[in-house]
C-alpha cells in the first residue's frame, strides 16, 4: 500500500520537477508498522554545478527543526521535571530582559506560549544584520525589547527555546543528537543546494539557508537541522509507534493549545498545507526551503515532501503551497 500511495502522490511533484518549477523533490511515506516507500526526482543542485538528487542527499529542513529537534527536546525536559511548560521561560534564561525585571513582557512568556506561538513576538527579525558573532547576537535576542503585536507564527519564539535548551543541557544545539539521519549542519553526507545567497555571496550547500540561524552559529531553535528523507521518516514512525517519545510527549504534540496549534505543530484545519483528506488527528509542519512533514495518527501514516524550492532563488513562484496540498490529498486518497 505504501508503494501504491507513493506512486500516486509523487505525480504532482514529478510534474513540478519536469516543468522546472522545482529543481528536485523527494517524497517518503511510512506507516506505523514500518512499511515505507520513497520516490525522488530532479537535481540536488543546478548551480554552481549540476548534481542529480539521490535518496542519500541531506536536505536543509529549515523550520522542521522546530518540531523534529526543538519541540521534543523541550517536552522531554518538561517530562523529566527540569522545567514546567506553564512556567516562565526565565526559569531557564533568568537574564532575559534583565534590565527590566518588573516590566518586561518577555519575562512572562511560558515555554508553552513559545511552543504554540501564543506570544506578542514578531514573526521574524533580520537578526543577522546586527552582526555575525553568535554570542553577541544571543545577547541581543535576550535583551531586545521586542515590538508587541497579536500572536503570530514567530521564529523568535523558537530561538528563545533553543537558547533555553542550551542553558538547560549545557551543550550547544550543534552538539545535540537529534537521531539517525538527522544532524545540525554541516551534514555528514551529500547536501542539497538551497539559495544563491546575495548576502553571503555563494550558493548555500551544506550550510544552513536561514540567515539568522547562520549568524547564530549555524544551529538555532528555529532552523539549522539537516536530514535525509529516511531520517525524517524514522522520526515520524517513532512518533507513530511510540518508540520515539512517551505518550505524554506525543499527547502534547497532538493537543490543541492556540489557533490550530499544538505544542510545536499545526493541527489539521480546512485548507491547510497537508490537504483536507487527512483525519482530524493529523499534525504537520512546513519549512521555508520547501520541506514538510505530516503525521496522521488515526490512519497510522506519515509522509514527508522534501524539495529545494528556493534553489537557486526564493524570489520565484514555484507553486509549493498547492503542491503540498495536492500531495497530501493524493497520499490519503491512495491509502484509503
């Protein structure tokens, strides 16, 4: 069944690659019993030299870092009693806005607030334009008075969570072990190219695409993780069969917290990126470089669509939003 679903679901990505809208794409499907299928096509790079995509290539997972690395680590620390999800993040970062201890809104944010993007923090900030020294930029993030606004999906939330992990574990994010087939860069194998970056003056390949993560040292709570298609599938299957996290951690990833969001993930809603055919017990997340992962707990099924849609430029309409939805609809349609 996984092979039939993969054949049907990869058709849309195959057309996107054949038309030149996306350089390369890989689709992986796995079920709770471990049966899996992988399909791939196109190029790992077109610049500076053509390189065909293979199943062994490592993708820049971008914001999948949030749910594959940062979220489970925070939830595991909570399960161990080292933090409380509804306690302020200052329990791990006491120097957050340390010059305004009484008035700073950032000091009242909880771990759960940040996991579910239930904060006043902005979506993104060009932190890299303030310098490239990782320690100085971490200090900048912690002491900046962030402009207030309504809750939005915010990289800043997860940058703070990444700093909290470093403080609590005594190890940098780059030293963390996210699992087989997953690694903070540079990856230990052939890498898929992302953007020809005007700021860094080269095609990014084996280096994190996200400018803020790069300036923060290459690994941050919101971006920096690389993975193979099998590495992502292994992680998803471990959540499906219970081998990768406790029931309490998986429940936190599935339970609604705020605005279609759980702890870390999005939960299925009409018109979302995973397609409308999946069950109401489906969680998913996407990454800016063209990545995505969806887990349907009711069906015991997960799928990942990994592309390099920003190669060689992000400033091109690739149809990635429609492609993600079409792929999810086709996966479920073939599976059902």
